[in-house]
C-alpha cells in the first residue's frame, strides 16, 4: 500500500505547490499520479476505490484522441467543477488516514 500512498501524496503535493494554473495542476495530478491507480479494491478499500472511480469518470467525459480525454474534459469544466474534483482527490487522504 506504500506505493498507493506515495502516488496520492505526490498528486496532492503537486497541486499544492505548483505555480501552474489550477486546471493544469488537476490535469498533472491525475495524469502523472492517479490515472493508472486502478489497484484491486483490497489495496485501497472499497470507499477509496469508489472515489477514484468517480474522479476518473469526472475527468474523462470527453473523448479527444488529439488532446487526450483528461485535458479536453478539464478544459471544459467550470472553475467550481475543477475545485470540487481537487477536493475529492484531497479527501482521499482523509479516507486513508481513517483506515
């Protein structure tokens, strides 16, 4: 589970410390750290897996082979949707701490 925690920490740390615009921070956090975080439910726990699935669904609504689905989707999100998605990612840390 250490690798999982490491990827989540890297995602949140990147969003917190980057000087990039908020949309880019969200894209980077997901693409570089969480996109491939489809670990078995027993590794994360079902509640965390549900949150990751919800985040993935929110960030991949638009299919765009040229730009990529995450980038195309985030670019179309409202500022509030971007903030809510970031809050969901940060909220997973709370869930991990409760385990």
